[in-house]
C-alpha cells in the first residue's frame, strides 16, 4: 500500500469539518450526534476531539514516553549540582543534590540540557616491573634498522 493513498473506507476531514466537530463538542453534543452531523465515524470524532484544541485550532502535542519523576524545581537542582560538579561522575552528583533519584535519572536530566559528566580518568603510575620491561624492550631493539 502506498503511503499517499489512504486505506479503503478512510476519510480525511476538511478543516471546516474538524472545526464543526470541535464547535459541536463545545456545545455539549454527544460524539454520536457529532458523527451523524458531520458524516463520519465516532472514532474519527474521538480522534479529532483528542488531537485538536478548540481555542487555537492546532493539534495538541502528544507526549512521548514516560512522564518525569521529578518536578521542575528538582530538575533545576539536578542541573545546578551537575554544573557545579562537572568533574564528578553522575553517581556522585546524584548523592550531592540529595534527591531520591537514581543516577540514570540524573543522566537523563543532564542530557536534556546537553550536559555531560567530564571527570578525568586517573592514569596508573609505572611500576618497577613496567620500567624494567620497557628498558629490556628498548635495549633489545636498539640496533635494529627499518628493514628489520
């Protein structure tokens, strides 16, 4: 089936019909009565009523995903702690702000505002064995040329 051709029995409503549905719903008509008046199915009327806003005649944005566990205030606390302690990993930033959220929640909140955790990894020091092995390797290959 082509993307541009609607399925059999499918009907696109015009802007006038959509506004008619919204106006009748505003005047407390039932969905069945609106569907009979406009000449479409009850399901179509239901979709119009949930998808469009009467006052602005724009489609409502559908929320995707699970709602936030934290409030806007808690989000700001998380972001402030992350900005002030950007050198720490997220698991430590989670403990700083004292909210009962997981490090994953802190990570997601920071990603929404394009913050990343920038803590430096510690480089291990060379031990005596490492130094000895490097010296042996250098002395072994000291007389080699490119062709070798």
